[in-house]
C-alpha cells in the first residue's frame, strides 16, 4: 500500500514527470548520436537523472572512448558512466607490452622526446603507462598510441608532465649536448632508445 501511494505521488508530481521526460529525451538524443557510428552499433544508452550509462560492446578502445565523448556532447547530459566492453582481438600481454614500448620509443622523433621517460605495464589487455614527459602533447601522443594499439582493452594514465620551465629546458638541452657531444657517446645520439 505504501509503495502504491508513493508511486501515485510521484506520478502526480509534475517535477518528477518533467525530469523523467527530460531523461527520455536525452536518452533518445544520445542513442541517436551514437547510432550514427558503425562501430558503436551495439552500444545501449540509459539516462537517469541526466547521467548517461553506456553498456554493450565495441571492437576497440577508441570506439569506447568516442562513445563517451559523444554522450558528453549532448546538451543536458551532466555525466557519463562508461561500462562498454571492448571486444578486441586477444594479444598476449608480453607481446602487447613490447609493441607499445617500441611504438613509444619512436614517438615524436625530433620533438624533444629524448627527455621523456615512460614505463609500460600490461595486465589482461589493460595498459598502465607511467613516467614523466616534457609537455602535454607528448603525454597525449603516448596515450593515443596506446589507445590505437590492437589488443588494448583499457588505459590507466599515470604519466606526469614536467613543470613548464624555460630554465629546466635549458638544463635538459645542455645535459643532452654534453652527453651526446662526448666522442664516446656520439654514436648513440641518433638512437631513439637513447641507451
């Protein structure tokens, strides 16, 4: 009886009805926006109190992240809970780690990547990347490389960006010149792995 009374009161409350109608409108908008993308055809949307919950499956991590971005882009959506599963091809963790490390070694050649020091760990397709980079474009580029690697199901970004400092940059350049300008070290200057 108490449940019936509370349901009747909620139905009689215009604010509750307006909120439910808004949630339905937002759900339809988000679903329609996501449905335009071929690789997001299996994503389902449920909106409750202006928070969009995404479920279903996508073929890669990029599609999962893009689905959340599409939902956030709908005016009126206050938050997104992304529970989409990534069904990508299975790649052994050791192979995935090696491939990502190799790709990161050659990332942003000639753009100061000599000063970046990244670490990579992989557990069941989820990549944890850490270390320090010189600037935000270096961090974003590293994360993009990981997201676009086949077999990656998730990314934990623990990369620190060094503080913006012209003095630090001067010291970095002077140290690199001193190290790689040394006759016994000059042969390593063009090796992107910088042993």
